[in-house]
C-alpha cells in the first residue's frame, strides 16, 4: 500500500469517527490527489480553523479557483460550518477531510 493510499484510509476513518460519514472513496481519492504533495507535509496537510489567513486561502484557492464558486458570504458560512463540525478544539483538521466536506456541502462533486 502506498503512502497516499494509507493517508486515504486515515482520512476515511477520520470522516467515520468524527462525522459518522461513510466516505465516497472515489471522491475522497480525487480530493486527496487534488491536494498534491501538501498531504505529505505535517504543516500543510492540516487546516488551522483559527487562522483567518489560512481560511481565506481555503476560500480563495479551493472554493473559488478549484470549485468555481462565486465569492459570497455563503462561502464563509460553509467554511465555518465545516470547522464547527470538525470541532474548534480539534488541532488535527486534515486538509483533505475539510476539502471533502466542503465539496459535499456545496454539492460540487462535479468539479472532480
């Protein structure tokens, strides 16, 4: 099993444990691949829910550029909803899991 496959299994387990969600493995794999090498770096593989600059990056680079959504307060609300679900005190918010949940939240599976 490759390192990426091991991470995908870890992300699916995180979705199951923290959200009670059975991951769509095909979509989860595509989101993981879309994150590129950032998944292998301890810092870039997670999202800080309390860092406004990082949340702005998620909004601009992922929601607007990747998913093609228009900038609106709904984007901030979607990010906030995912961060709230993940738990403010949870320090390990995996980027792939956050992106996966945002894709589902905004019903943009078609982007993959």
